[in-house]
């Protein structure tokens, strides 16, 4: 399913590794697994809500916002993020302060849930049955969860030279992935403006 690949690209596990490296260094592997599992569960429920009732109930009836508007706003945000990924790379994050029990929402909302991933969740929910929608979102989030935690476990047992090489190449992969995120952002903007001008969406 093309939407699953798109979902994973926008979720961007390579960038998550680099942005969460500070937290990985701060916590033991079991602690990080616990925190990231909670963040994954939170993200799953948010994506599921938007996939099942986001377009018709939340956006149209409650917020009175068209999907095209979310596409345009999400495209602008993703374009900005892609630019920062390419130009600046990862940086220190002040969100990872405080108790372990409070860290999960700080991972979920800035790094996993955003306009782009909410938009693709709505598309998945629009095109598939409820069971297929839930399975699709679950597969992507499980893949992301396993990738990050297996990487963290490996890095905790690797020598410093291997850690340096992996961090260097992951930074390159993040920037390459940012090119695709930027391209997706442009497509979201174009499609959003086309939908508004053609009045495809109420």
C-alpha cells in the first residue's frame, strides 16, 4: 500500500533516532523502550481517531476545517522541517527534562504526531475498512518502534568507533530522507490548492 510507505517516510525514523539520541543516552535501554512504547501507544490512538472520525466529524463538524486546509498547513510545516533537517540537522532538545513517566507525550506529539502524519492517517481511513485502517497504522508504528529500539540496543553494546560511524551515516540518511519529505510537502501544497480551487472538498 503506497500510503504505508508515505506514512513511514513522513514519520521519519532516521530523524527520530538523531533527535532522540539525547534521550537514548540519558536512559537505560529498558527505560527508553518503556517510554517509547507509551509514546507509540499515544500516537496510535491519535492516528486512529483521525483515521476513523477525523475528516467528517472532527474536522468538518467540530472545527469546520477542510482536508485541503490541513494539507496546505501540513505541507508548509513539513517543508520547514525538511529545510531544517537538511541545513541544520539534529540539535539539543529541551523537551526531555523531568520524570520518565512524563516523557512519552513529549516524544509522541512533536516527533510522531504532526500535520503530515495526521493527514496520511485520514487518507488511510478514507480508503480502507476499519480493520485494515487499524492494521495499517499498527504496522507502521510497530516498524518504527522496533527500528528505534533495536538501534538503541545495538548502540549500547557497540564500541565508540562504530557509534561514530553509524551516527555519521544516519545523519546523511536523515538529510536524504528530508529531500523526499520536502517533495511530499510540495505535493501536499499543490494538491491542497487544487482541491480548493476545484471545490472538490466542501
